[in-house]
């Protein structure tokens, strides 16, 4: 062999996908000594070596078992010297061109033994094919010697030539006859197998001693999985839920036990708790860093989380698998094994598992959360625990407490948009399952008998409320939330028209430690194809061919559906109009801040999207003391479904135009007069009011600044567009943004404004200025104030640099009004001085001052991957 050829072969190794194995082999620095002997008239030799070329012998399968060769060399090293057979140095003499490498210690050689053991190398490591090129074919091969480890190894195939005998290496061992039948030879074989057992015991420890560079190379050669797939058998899992208050007492104890059961299953599990309650941060802290509290999803004004927002957040997760679960559901270890199997599927999937309930559960987790203990403090095995639960738990008819899990792949869960269901208020799980089955994007299967999950049947029921008044929070007044979910289920998707037969869903079962997919309706099974992924291929299982495992799976689910098979379509019958059971007084009492102040918005259905953008912005600023007056039934119902604190005005005009209700129209005049009347009503109930039109974008909370003006001062935005000169000129008081205190002067002044507007043919804005500042500005004081002498009320016009209107300095026409306003320190920016609803919406959206996704019906969040969809 020439030095140039060795160089070429080494270069080939650099590009070979198996270079890692070659580098490991080179690290062994072994030398093969071939022993020869004569049995009859045949010269034989035992050869074992690495080769990077495909096998040419008919008995091969086109590949090389590298780890088998490693094992052969390693095990040979363990053979006692006195049992080794003689070596005829004439068979192989070190050639000058062979590279000289240092000797490898047995311990270093042991480091790679796990690779060989995992491929069954001990049993076939000595196997080689012996081929002799010549006229007379070899009919019998004889084993004559063992291998010993020495000093030399090449990094590619070895071809040994001695006289007319050409020996090269192949992938298989074929033993036809053994030429020695001595006791020493038998002892050698026993030594090999005993040594193999020793290697198995040490292999897991030795693997940890591999150099990091080798580990990295091995990892880099593994298959690259699609998005959402882990490169190991242990997928990362994120469990999402929303804790139910109170977090103390029996409700809190059940949730603590459930969360501990989750994180104790695997270090690859993290938990996200959706909440607006600051106390949950400390609640989550007791579980360690793998449990966190997140407020960045949509909630109702009662702090009930939105299911569609939870799902959207989970789909943005970086983990392999996302799970949404009830906060009191306890999980057992088969949860991990089931998801690990599902993770290997070669198709995106959605797993469904119904939860069972138990009335008595006399077990608790140990302090580490790893093992279940009985009442006597002794550890309970999982199998025994499942046996107890098998007798104690029951399926609750049509229970919505299902576990949903899916891989974070490329396909959506279903077609269309997920409606704004309220989490834990019914129907949302059934809706998702039905749509997923109808869409057929994902492989949907029922794992109710493969995953042990259950909850204690409580006598007390928690609620998601965090409302300020007890008479608003009792469970009897919360039925409207469930009614809202039913109404959404009837309006969206195919559930109202076609409900899937859940009993025909593919079943995921475990029987005798093996998993199986079964579709009894189609008489098909989906057996696993074990390797890197599990390929779903239907196979018919007709008649007597149905095995016991399949039959057990089908029968188990049959008994399950006999007790809980139900349909929700009957619940989706058209119901009466949706309404909140809270009066204006109740809303004010529950929502006002410590200063008894509320932020009031008034809107009709024509401005529903702008209303939601306004609400989302206030939520992002952590402002929760707002409420909405609905001008029509459509916006009232829409606001309820969006979780807004809304009330109806019985005196509101009924003929509000959808597109033609902008400044100057008769519709606009009628609507604006509602605002001052409602503000006066709330002032008389004892609350301060900051009225804000929904086209006002808030950069920061202005209330602390507005409080600084003191009593008997009405603070309002100036509508003056000239950049210089006074800002309190006639009829430049903007009634779309002002702050009114609950004091005698303000109440008396607002009464005069409402009375004046009721008899005017104009909007309320001229009535504000003419009443408080005098006709023609007779009550003006300086360049930014007015004083109304009859009520002793001062009107202060706000600085336009801090509270700019839509015409000031051409801010809306600039390239980046958001950046300019932030630099100026603006509190708000009013989107007025523009005619037409559509133009107003478009200007605000294109300026980046939009906080609501009209398609998903969610507030824009930082974790969202896709850009907000526009209808412009």
C-alpha cells in the first residue's frame, strides 16, 4: 500500500458520514495480529477489521457493523494470555508503511464498549467471512485463533496478501467448522461471554467518560428531525393551565398536589400558570424554576382566562410537546411513556385523554415529589396505585376535564379560527376535538386508557373571579360564562351542524407493556415501526385476525363509552340573548380604583375593533378600572363574549349608522350627547370619571398626572390645531377626553352641559365650551383655562405636547408617530380630525398604534409569531 493511497483513504474518511466511528476506532490504536494454522490442507486465518466500503459478500446486507468489530477487539483484549492460541508471525508481519500508533489501555478501550453492546456486538464481534481467491473454492472454514490487541490499526480497509492467499474483511462471520476442540478453547468462549456481562454493567458509567468532542461528533451525525422533534427519546414538555382561586384551603391543596405530580414525572417538564393574580408568582415559586406564572394572555374582567389565547400561547412554545390540562388533574408516570411514544410519530398529532374523578384518595407525594406514599408513610408502587384507582375512580358523564396534548409541528390543530372560549367553562375541548377530526390536519387519537389522569371530586368549587365585591362573585351569577361558550360553539365551526362520533376515534392503548393504535370502526390497526420515528400505516385486522391486544383495547374503550358517550350538539340550541347579571352600580363598585375612579368608553358595533384595540392597550398598561357603555345590542353581546365589563344605556339612540357616524353627521351628534349624560350619572353615584373615546391611543397611564389638578377642576383636551397662540379659543374643548371629579362644582357644571346639549341641534362639544367657557370665550382665563362663575368650576386645557389632538404638528402624517410621541413624552394621541370610520381605522393600524388581532380576536402579545392581520 502506498503512502499516497493512505492519504486518499484518510481524505475519504473526512467526507464519510461514518467518520465518527472511524475516529473512535483510530483512538483505540489497535493492531491486529492474525494467527494461522493448518487444518488439513487448508490455510486459514481469522481476520477482524473495520472497513468503510460496502460488503460484497452475498451474505451481507450492504452495510458494515462497525460496533461489532469494536466489540470483537475489546473482548479479545479481555481474554487471559494463557488461553490465547499461538500466533504465527508469518501470517502477518508489520509493514513499513503502516502507521505506528501508541498502545491503548484496556480502560480506554472500554469507553467505546457501550456502542458495541447496544448493537449486539458481543454475539457477532468475532464473525468474519474468509474468502480465498484461487481456483479451488474453500468449502470449510476453520476457526484457529483469537485476536489480540497490539499497536497498529489503519483507518480504512486492510487487504493482506500472503502468497496466493488474499484475505479481506466483510460484514459477517460464518463459522462452518471449528478446528480446535480443546478445553482451552471452550474456556476462552466462556471468558468472552462473562466478560460481556461485565461490559454491560460498566458501559453506562463508561459512556459518561467519553470526551466531549466525541460526544459532539456523534450528536452531529444523528438524524435531523423536523420542527418540533427532539433529537433524543425524551421530549421536552410544557404543561399549561390556569390556577383557580383561592390558592389556599382545600382548593389550593388540590392544585399543589396536581402540579407536584406533573413536575415529579420528568426533569423535561415545565409548567406555565396563566394568571393575573400577583400572589400566584409566590405560589409558583414554591415549586422551583420549572414552574412560572405568566399574565400575557387574554383574560375577562373577572380574570377568567381565554382558552383560545392559552392555545395560541402554547403553540408558540419552544418545547416538543404542549399540554393543556385542568389545574387539579393528577398525572401518573404512564403520562410520560405515552407522550414519548407519540413523540416518535412521523405525523403531527393531537392526543385526547379523558380525566376520571375519585371521591377518596388516601395517598400523597413525598417531599421530593417522586414517589407516592400511603397513609402509613410507606412508598406505593405505581402499579398498586393504578389498581386502587381502577376500583375507585369513575367516568363523569360528559365531563369537559380532558387533557389535550400535541406536538409542536408545522400543521395547525384545526382549520379556521378558535373562538374566544372561556377556559374551564365548558365545551371548548369538545369543540377543538370535533374540528380537529373534521379538518384531518393531524392524527387525532384517544389515550384515555393509556394515560392515568384523575382529579378529586370536590365538594367546594373554586372560581376564577378576582372581582372586588362578594355579591358579584358567587357561582350562581357565573352561569353566563358557560352560556357564552355554548353560544360561541353554535356560531363557529362545524359542531352545530355535524358532531363527530367520538367512539369512532382512533384508540391508543397499552397492553402488556406495548402500545397500539386501533380504529375499531374501520377494523384497522396502526402498529409501530420502531426506529427513529413511528410510521403510521393502516393494517386490516379482520375477523379472527384480531389479536388479544386489539380486542382488549377495543373492549376497554367500549366500556368507557358505554358510561360516558354523549353529544354536546343538543346543548347548542339557540338561547336567549346573552347578558351580564351585573348592574352599573355593581360594576362601579367592583372596578373602581382606590380613588373611586373609573375610565369610561362608549361605543357602538361600528367601532367594535377600535374598542378592542383600546381595551388591549389599557390592559397592556395594567389599567383595569375601565368599563364600556354599549350603544346597541350587537356591541353589548360582542363585549360580553370578549370579556369586557359592559352595561347598556336604555336611552341610547337606536339608529346608529355603521359607516356614517363620524364628526359632523347627525348620528355623531346623537351619540356624543350620550357621553355627558352618562358621565353625570356616574358622578352622582359617587365616582370620578375619565372619559376617553376609543380612538384615543394611550402611551401611559394619565391618571396620576390628572389627579394633580385637585378638586373643582375639569381637565380636558384641547382641540386647537394652530401650533402657536392660546389653546382655549372658542369651541376647542374636546369632549372626547376629559377628567371629571365627583365634587359639587363639577356635578353642577355637568348638569348645565347636559341640559344645554338636550336642546341643541349640534353635538355636545359646543355645549361643553359655551356652557363652561361662555359663548365666544367670555369665561377664558389666560391661554389654557376657563372659569365658570355660577358653579366655581375651573376648566383646564391640557398641554398639547403631552395630550396632542389629531391635527397638532401633523403627528399622524409623520413617518413614525409612535416614536415621535414617545420622544415627546405623550400620554395619549387622539385619532381625530379625520373623516370616515375606515380612514380612521386604517391610519391607526398603519401607524403601528394597533393592539388587537381582528382575525384571532386576541390582544397582540410579545410571544406571537405571526404579524397581526389587517383587513385594509
